[in-house]
């Protein structure tokens, strides 16, 4: 039996970056600036510069980042927030936790991202009903590919809505020369270990070009601070990135920029080469670039998804089902599901998707082996 394959191999990454990461951790321990320390300030600047926005505010995790952004816009009871139906729970949980009503929107079958036409229908349905005020569109850059910002921005302008880019999976993606986490009026990301850029625990960040928003968000992150955290001018929360995590991220961001992002794209090209004649491989739109948070294929035909996942498991190859259900099927949202909207594409995808091992340290041999097992079991 060879080396066991990992879904996202953080151990291999650590082995490559070990000297630098160990030093960054040791330096932080020496300095002892564990909260809002030097590495946090440096990292925020590096992230803002990389993304190409004016301000980056780090925080506790990607869910907090979404919630804090929505709080900065005073999102709450009476507001409708539009969210793709096929995403991780947090994209809908954040607005719902503030008392807003999430309105789920069907996604495209090939890009997995929110469909602009369905979004406009959903906005019109909410307007026609006249109970909730359309306020924010949460776009999700699912599996690493930016959402359709050209169309969604037009809709946001037409209906005077804000765009909150949930770039938890999108960091590193691009449309043309413009980078993900720069498409929203506010954008957020997560540094959960398995994300495209991950730390060694929880972490998140919020991006904006708006100076007033930056101040407000920094205040919300630290108990609604005014001149300092003992001067409290509003209700906030406690959501900060640990200095240790920031120090680790500084090393990982360098590797991400220098080669990891390119490596995951090479891995995706290899999977595409082996699998394209047998399954539906991911479609990256013209001019778009993905950071491949996930490499997700679609297998049609009754029973074949379970058969493939079982065959992979037999060979100790991990695979995942992102996602097993649409948001409209989550019990937590049952009291806000609209009967006038439908989700044929998420219903199609949830029965057919498989996410395969994906990370910058996969070898061609491994990709070939995974692909062969899929082809043999189709
Ligand atoms: C992971 C994820 C989040 C939440 O990030 P955490 O750091 O785990 O809180 C939000 N949205 C999407 C789309 C995600 O994939």
C-alpha cells in the first residue's frame, strides 16, 4: 500500500514550508503580541495589496466576516438578502442570524454559481409581495470560481442593492485582471485550514474600498470600540485573528502567490485531461480564473455517484459531496422558504456532484490513479 492520499494535504504543505512557519511561530512567541500584533497588521496590508482593494480587516472566521459586513450595513429584520441555494450553510446563516430573511436563488449547472436571471426573478417576487425590503446580494465564488459579477452588478445597480462577495472559497480567483474579494461592495474570505489560503485554525478577513466602512467594521470587530475598546459607541462583538495565525498566513500567502495557485490549476488541467470524456468536468468561464477550493465533477446516471465514491474509498482515496442538499432543504431555513421559487439545478447537482482530492502538492501519478478508478467505475 502506497502513501494514503489526503483530500487537502496540509501535512505535505507543512513539510515544504516548515522552516519558515516554525520561525514565524517562534518569532511571535518571542514578541508575545498575541492579539492584534505586528503580523496581523502586516498581513492585512499584504492581503489588501494582493487583492487590489484599499482596506483589509482581519477577523475570527469567515462566518463572522459575513455577519460583521451585514451588521455594518445594518441588515436585520424586514430585510431580504439573496443567497445562492447551492453553497455552504454560513452564506445563509449570517443574514438569518441577524433577523433578515435569506431568499435562495438557483445556481448554474456548469459553474455552480448564482444565476443572474433567477436572481432578478427572486428580487421581483420579493418586491411584488411587499413584505421584505430587498437589501443585499450575497454572491458566493463557489469552488474557487468568481460569480457572474458583470451581470450581478447590473442587477444590483438596477434594484439599488449591495453586493456582499462571500469569497470564502474564492480567494485567488480572477475575472480578467481583477481579483476575487474585490468584487463586492464588501467582500469576505475564510482562512479555515482547507480553504484555498488556510491557516492552522480559524481566521477570516473583510475587504472594502470604503474608508467609512473600514472604520465601522474595525469597531464592530472589537466590541463597538470608539477611541479604544473601553470607549464603546455601539454594540459589536469580539472577532479578531490571532497574531499566531497571521504569522502563519504571511508564510502561506507567499507560497500561494509564488506557486500554489498555479499548482492547483495544473492539477485541475490534469484531471480535466483524464476525465473530460467520461464525466462533466468543471467549466471555468472565458476570462475567469479559479483558485479551485474544490475540484468538483458531475456524474450522470443512476447509482454511479455512490459506486464511484465507494470504489475510491476502497482504495483509501477520500472524496466529498459538496453539497448533499440545497439551502432550501435545510431544516434551519424551513420557516423562510418561498414556495414561489424553485431550485431544479441544485436538485440536479446534489445527486450528482463529487469533489475530488485537490491541493497544490498532488502528483500527476495520484491524479491519474484517482481518474482511473472513476473511469473504471462509471
Ligand atoms: C467556509 C465557508 C464559509 C465560512 O467560513 P468559516 O471560516 O468556516 O466560518 C462561508 N461561506 C462559504 C461559501 C464557505 O465555504
